[in-house]
C-alpha cells in the first residue's frame, strides 16, 4: 500500500529543469496513459512525477528533407493529424489502432517507446523506419537507433536522469507499400496477441526490398532479417511464400500468457505474413 498518497506532480519550466528533476529521482510523465495505470496498480511508487507534457522544447513536429523530428510531448492524435502521417502511411496505420480516441489524444509516441512493451504498436513503425531516439540528460544529448534503445520488456537504454527529447523518423527511399495488422481478442482497446508491420518495395510484381517488424512474439519488437532477405526476388503470392511463413513461425520466440499461448502466437505470426502478401499484392 502507498503510504504517502498519490505521487506529487512537478511541472518543470524547461528541459534542463526537467532533466535535473529526473536525475533527482522524479519519474517522467507524458500522457499518463501507461504510468497512471501502473501507479494505480501500485506496481511502482516513484517519489514524484515530472510532467513533460507542457515543455516547449518537446512540442514540435519538424519536417526535414530526410525525415521528421517528433518532440517527445507530441500525442498520437497530433501526429496522426500532421503531415508526417501523410508522408508515412505505416505510422498512420499503426498509430490509429492504439487504444481509443481519448487514449490517442493523451498518449505520446515517446511514452510508447519508453514503455518498451513488446506489444507497443508505436514501436512497429519505428523499427520499420529505423527511427532514432534523441535523449537529453545531465551529460548532454545522445542519439540511439530505436533497436538499441529498447532492451527488453519495460527495459530501455535510458541512463539516470535521461529523458527522450524527440524521435527522428527517416523518410524511406522510393515508394514502399505499407502493411500493419494486429491480432487480439477484443476489437476495441486491443492489446496485440501478435502483430506484423511491413514496408515492401515492389518492382514488376516482385519484392525488391522488404522490412518486417513483429510485435508480441519476442521480448522486444522483432525484425526477422533472414525472412526479409528471403522475400527479395519473390512475388507476393501466398503459395510461394508458405515456406517462408513457416520459417517465420519457427523464428519468433513468443511466451504463453493470459492472452494467448506461445504456439498460437507462432501460428499467427506466419499467417500474418501471408495476409501481408495478399494485402500488398493488389
Ligand atoms: C485503455 C488503454 C488502451 C491502450 N491501448 C494501447 C494500444 O492499443 N497500443 C499500444 O501500443 N499502447 C496502448 N496503450 C498504452 C499507452 O496508451 C501507450 O503506450 C502510450 O503511447 C503511452 O504514452 P504516454 O504519453 O501516455 O506515456 P506515460 O504513461 O506518460 O509514460 C509511459 C512510460 O514512459 C515514460 N516516459 C514518458 N515520456 C517519457 C520521456 N519523454 N522520456 C523518458 N521517459 C518517458 C514514463 O516515465 C513511463 O514509464 C493503452 C493504454 C490504455 C490505458
């Protein structure tokens, strides 16, 4: 039981004050859609919370020639309404499945990343785009590829006092087709039992390049690079890809939990690849 009542929320004036407060033991708070659930369940008991949602340095969405810089306080809904979502259909497809409209109005992509859930839907487009995470901390700023930032379920490379300042989402070359699907047990507020995102570059009906990212089938979102390589040169024909779907099922490392068994997750992972083929072939 919490002895001191609800955690106190501190509102820093700027980024450097936020970093100082987090270094003193404060817990970063953005939309609170994950954190408040954890606090209510008393999974955690931080001494105080550092509200990042109003920091001017974390608000912006900046379009560059090679990609977009998304401030850590930008909500899913704001991002979905922005030009970035138009430029990156994979981002739009994934973010629009997060929770419900109220959750998307409050929750942030940076919060989704910091949460490091293998079921984090926002992580799938970030892995596919090979996004980078810009961190601000007592020692200054540094940048990490998202795959190096997420270390395991709920585990990140954040060092003491560090916060996510922004995310850099590179615009992919050419015009890849985008696919995202998550399978779960409830239609609304669906937490993925397994999910697959894909960027596929096609040339004359044959795969020229492919990137795949799977959610909820390993300790982190997974890029099955062997399967991506083997897709190259093949048509998006479910019959041709059936052995690859089988390979993908064997490659994932799912667990059994309350939502699904490991063997069901394996099966779904393979089926999702075939679904990708059917969806993107047209
Ligand atoms: C009903 C419901 C449905 C949901 N559905 C989905 C879903 O479909 N898909 C999905 O992926 N998620 C879902 N979520 C989870 C959640 O909404 C998302 O993960 C959201 O993106 C979290 O962002 P937030 O801003 O609310 O994070 P917060 O709750 O504020 O923070 C989450 C974690 O990130 C840390 N943090 C936040 N910002 C920073 C920062 N800038 N730097 C360092 N650390 C930071 C916090 O300390 C905390 O540990 C759902 C949640 C609820 C309550």
